[in-house]
C-alpha cells in the first residue's frame, strides 16, 4: 500500500497528489501558496530508509513545482487557475504542506469553465524551463503519431505527456511520414516536403542532396513535380484550379441544445484520472533537438534542450602549442613563487595556536567578523612562514597588496553611513530581496557590498527578534501584554502567523474589497491600503494569487466631512441612505469607516478604470489608460504623477510650441467637440518637437527609441511628400500629413478623423505563407500581422474583427504597446540617435530637387536679399538669380512661394 500522510487540516495525501506548499508567513513575506506534486516522502536527513513492515517516519517530501504565469513574467494574466508545469523538483519540510488541490492538463478536462468554478482546481498546457528561460507546449503522448511504431509505443507506455516547441507540435501530431525515395521514417530536422505532391523526402535522398532547408516563406518541389510543371508551362495548358468554397447561406446558425448538464460523477472521474509516470515524471522533452532513438534508452535525459553552443561563436579559440609565442623568461604558473598561501594554521602546534589566539585582538566584535578573521589568518600565517614575531602583524591597516593586482585591496567594506543604511532599508521595504533594485536605491555601493551588508543586516534583525522572543518568554506576561508588545497583531498557531486575531484601530477593513465584517482576518501582502484581508480575499490570494482590489472613487469625500458616513459605492449626490445597522454579526470584527477609492474615466475610450490602469496628470488633469499613453508609474507616485508636457514647461528641453508636427495648427482641430481631449497626449520627437501619440503610432514611417513608452519619435522626415501636399477631406487644409481610409480613398489628418469619431483600431491580417522576416503576432486567438487601420464612420465594419486602441490582451498589455514593441522599435543597438537622425535626413536630401553649388563668391537671395544660407537654389524663372533655403522651402513642399 502506498504511503499516506495526514496533513494538519485532516486531509490525507499520497504520492502524485497535488498540494499547496508554503513556508511560514515570516519567511514567505506575503507571497501566495505554491502548487506542487508530491514525488516521494523522505525520512529525516541522515537517517536510512526503514526496511520491513515497520512504520517509517517521514519528515521531508520531494515536490515537483508548478509555476504561476506571474512568477515567470511581469505581465498580469486574467486566468488565476492557469499554471505552468516544470521539470524541476526540490526537497522541502513536510510541515510546509497546507492542503490538497487538483491539477490536470487542459486536454484532460471536458468542461473547463465548470472545472475552474470549483475550488482548488488548476490546469496547465505549457511547461516553463527555469534554466533556459523558455516555455514549451505540452501535448498528450497519444497525440504523437509521426514516429516509428516501436518508438511511439515506448513513449506512450512510459509518459502521459510530451514537451516540445510550438513550431514542432504540428509535425509531431501529423500522420507517419515516410521518405518517398527510401520508404524510411522522415525525422523532422532532416526532412523536406514537396509543395505539389505533398510527399516528404530525406534531404540526402533527393538529387542533388539538399544541404539546408528552404528559407522560411519559400517552398520546394521534388524533381518529378518540377519537370511536370515545366511541361505544363511549355504546353501552355496550365490551368489554375478554382478553389471550391461552400456557398453562403442566409439561414441562421443551428441552435445548440442548451448548456451541458453538470455531471458530478464525470468531474470526480477527472480528479482521479490514472496518469502514467516514469521515474516520477509524467512527461519528457521530445522536440527539435531530440534524437528519436535516444528515447528508447531509459536513462536518457528528459529535460528541455537548446541549440548547441559548440563553435567559435560561443567558445574561445585556444591556439595550439606550436603557436605559443610566450617569452621563455616568463614566470611559470604552479610553482612555489606563484602560489599564494592563505593559511598555515595546520602547521602550528597547540601551544602556538593558543598564543596566536591571545595575540589576535582585544575587540570582541572582530572575533565574529568573517572578513577580519580571514585576513588575520592570512597575515599571521605569512608572519609564521617568514619566521617573524606576532608583534610584526599590524591589523589596523585595512588594505593589502595582492600579487596579481596593481593597486591595494580592502579586506573589509567601509562602514555604512546612516543615510546609506536608511536608503538600504527603504529599498528592502519596497523591493524586498531584489538586491539589484536595492543597489540602485543606495547608489553609492557596489553589488558585492550590498549583498554582504544584506547578510549582516538580516542576521542583526534575526538577533533582535530572537532576543525579543526570549524576553517575552521570560516575562511571563498575560495575553493582553503580549498583544500590546506585538502591536495588536498576534498570529494564531494554525497557519504560522497568517491570521490576525485583533486588527489594530484604523486599519481593520479589508485591503482588497473594503468589507468591514469577516469571521477571520488574514495578513495582507504589501502595497494594499490596509494590512489585513477578509476571509474570502485572503483565501483567493493565498490559493490563487488573485486579488480583486476595489478601486478608489475620484469624488471620494474625506473622512470627517459631511456625507462621509454614506455607504461605500453610494453616489455623493444621491439621497441620504438608510442608517447603518449598529449590531454586528456574531464572531465578526467591526472595522471603522475606510477611505473610498478612485475610479477614473479614460478620455480616449470613455471607459472607467482604477487608478494605476488609468493614469491622471495632476497638473493638466489628462486621464488615459497607461498602456495607451505609454506610461509606467510606480504605485507610490500615482497620485502625484505629472505628464512629460507639464514637466517640460519647467525643464524646457523640447519646443515650447506643443502643436503636433503632423497636423495643421491647433485652431483647426480644436473647433470640434470635447472628444479631442485625447489629442493632448503627445510625445517628443528627435527634433525636439511634439507629435500626437495617435499620429506617431499610426504613421508607418515613424519609429520609437523606446517602443514600450512611445518615446522618442523618429523618422518624421521620412514621410513621403505626397502625404504632406494632399488636402484633408475634413478640414480642407493642405498642411500636415494625411492618412488614408482602409475602406475608401478619403484622406484626412489623424486629429480631424479622431474628432469626427472615425474608427481607429488594429486588425490582425492572416498570412498564408509568411516569409522568414515576417513578424507575426498572436492576439486573442488570431495570428497574423498586426496592422493599424482607420475607417470612416459611414462604413459598416461590424463583420470585421477589430481591436480598439485601449484594448488589452490576456497578459494586460495594450494593443498599441504590442504593435509598437513588435513593429516600431528603432534599431538603437545598431547606431546612436544622432547617426539615425542623420541617416533619415540623408534619405530626404536624396529625394529633394537639385541643389546648385553656386560659382559666385557672394550669392544673394532675390526675395529677402540675404547673403547667408546653408544652400542656394536657382530661381524658377531666372537662371541667373538665386533663392535661399528659407525662401525656396515652400517650393519644396508644394506651396506658393514669394
């Protein structure tokens, strides 16, 4: 019978069960539970496994971890039940197991919506490898059909799932592919398929043999098909077959038979599915870099693999001994003269060791310093080996000379100042154990110094905590005194400090949903309005890492003012609500009136959203979704955020005229309605000008230095001249760059089209045979090229699948951010900004009219009479007269000159 262990909540778990795992609250610091699978139970460390029928004592457990998507990426995921599998295990204390849960592959679940509605249910369909930082697809082993029968049967008999790259999955799940020449199985890496007869061949079986596969986007045909095609072309009998399409019908779609009936027996059957495991793992890697025959070996590694890094690109080219031109007088390494002695304590006698200890130091704190003791052993050992007395060792000198370094090196770090310690503690409070971010907060210390100080600082905190606990035990005070010492928060023993018995005054409302009554209060993670969560929110956070934080209202009334006693969520201009009841439910804690929350309306899509998702400038009151604005704001500075335009009023780094360089003057488009508030969202250009976010994103010629933040806009000068001279069909102006409707031939300015409420959106255009350099995007189940489109409001676009500019994907990234990150990022790694700007201007100058190099020593402009200009142009009407660049510029852009 398999071993079973009873958890603290009474549940019994066995091997291959899924459980929640978490250390005590003081260790995990507010992070949610981890989900894992029990691989085996282990006895105490150092104890041998028991033999016979005697009952073994298990104190440890080996767990196979699952990752949440938020663990491997900063992008939020809407589905809190989605996990990522991993071929990674760890041994943990058995007391860290919390309760039982259920995890299944997506293909094993018949009703996913019903599965996610049940508590403690999770699913996965991908695997994350923590070593190569890459995600892989997970498919059932029975779905793999493109394999020889003996390999496929071995794979199915051992494993339940197969891990592979996304691009390899279609080849694995295809029917068995045999070579058209040798009738042997065609492995994926060495196979090429004919585009006409759909047969597959080994690359070495065709004549002539292929050295490499065709490039992406190109096809290949075998010799018989190529010859047949040439004969058809020569006979002029080539006929292109008309694809057979299903005739359209106006009949309504067939109705379904209603919602499926809930079958509890089916759900219980899915929970107890029999999953195959081989050496404690249900899956193995079988992808692009796997040799199929190696899977027959039971000892073959199951971990994901990457491309080989053997070669001069990744490895150093070591010259041969014949090419070694080292000087014969060079000191040979490995001899007595090059060895550095770190310690000679083992050569001392017991009397010498005691004498050495007495001569070490009179400062007791140095006896516990690892850096000081290491240097002391080094210096005393050198004095002993050189037959010098102990008095010659001077430990007051904090630097030492090393053999292979030019300067002197400190053996201990400098003392940290009070300002550095305060900055360090603030960084720890905000970033946690992310020491690189903490190093940036300190600013004056290197990374090794921050790591060493973190160890000392953590030990000092543990010392203070242990001292406080010892004093608390010796004091023998009653429970009320203990509550006051712990600042009115006393953890219960059933969940290692996760619960709160008596919330403190002023902070006893839920930090997520703002509820004021709960039978159990849980500690909240950092960053919420209060330090506690109600029972529902606490359970959702600990198990599913999901918090539905109630947003603050924008028109919230401060506490203590008239109307502040209204119920949460009641409009401030509504009639006075009924009086709140004063009696509370038995067993609940009455919290005080909490602050109400902010709810903002985006001025681009006119939809409401919480503060943080929608950002508001405190100076100009512009409110737009952060992803549509290209803004990243820390949570602590949300309420004091100031946009770049308002900041530039003081810094004056860009042009003081904030008119868009791609639109006509502001007076033209400000005559429209208040819908133009979104047009106040502008970004700086490489020429210190300003451009609308809408114009910059929808112009195909522009790019961004930082695509995620929509800054700085480059490539304005590369917009074709034709777009500058066409008159707008809305305002009639001939200035500014125009955009064409995706449905008709109308052209207009982006600002004018936005004001008359034309549709600005993004469309995923599918590509049948993409080229190698084609970048595809997958957005809400559609794969293709993401394209910005503008439609006149008169067109019927109900049948088109369009994505609004403020719409987000499953990870929370806006469509505009996905588009700019994929297609609008400037090549910042290839050239610096000034060189890229010069390249843009070169493109413009090459397309301009002829610039005449005058032979006159002092040419004069016929219009303004100036003698100074970067270049002079020959007059359009008189060959012996000249015009300066300023006066001739209207001719270059198609306007009337002087």
